[in-house]
C-alpha cells in the first residue's frame, strides 16, 4: 500500500472508529482502532478465564484494522505487541472534589458528574445486578444508583476514556479510609 493510500485508509478508519493506533513491532506493523468499554469487557473476561495472554490476544483481535498478521500469530511479535496494548488503559485521571451533603463532583477533562454518598445497600444492589460477575457491570450499576447529575459525556456507556476514570474515581470515593488487617 502506498503512503497516499495508507493516509486515506487511516482517515476512513478515524471517521468510522474515532481513534486509530499504529503499532510497529520491529519490522512488522499493524493498525488498531480505539477500544471501547465493550472491548475491555471481552478482554477482561478472557483474562479471568485464561490469563494475561488472553487479554492481549482478545484486544489485538478485537481492535485489528489491518497489518502484518505475524503480530497476531508469531510469538516473537505478539509478546511485545501484547505488552504495548496495556498502555491503552492509560486514560486521563479524574478529579474528585467533596461537596456539601456528602456528595462528590467527579471531573474528567471538561465533563462533570456528581454522585451522592455510596452505601452498603448501594453496593449490594449493584452486585445483585451482576450475578455472573462480568467486568464493569457492577461499577456501571453502582454509578447509576448514586448519580445525582451528569454532563452528556457520561451518557455514552461505551466511551472507555470516560468510564475507566469514572470507575476508578468511584472506587477512590469508596475507599477514603485505610484498612489494614494485622494478625496478632
């Protein structure tokens, strides 16, 4: 493929998928689309069932747009590609601000949401909505239970760049106190 054709193809992919990544591995190269939360769910389920390698394999296969198939099939190329894939999890960190009435504001970039205090009952209710223990289902349910208000950006449940930092922020809000078990 010529440089001009590749540039056109990347432009088309961006229109369809949003972000596009180039992943060179030594003398091979592949192109991956930006992951959404559904991709991560599949990959985390694969990891729960079959380990870290399954996470990388699922992500590469799910996101694959084009490239040298050796990256998927040859261990010498797959192993470093799998390692690079984990960098996709590095999203902007949320800012958490305590508000009155035991509420917290969570900001991710320019997007803002407010949640109320999280209770044991909320946690139990969220867990009941996820009887099979699928990744992110409990966090999504918990957020819906405690959300007071939210900007439009939080409505997109597939946007990993919002959902990952949101779920991490909710976890931080729950764990303000430190607990440490000590055997006596």
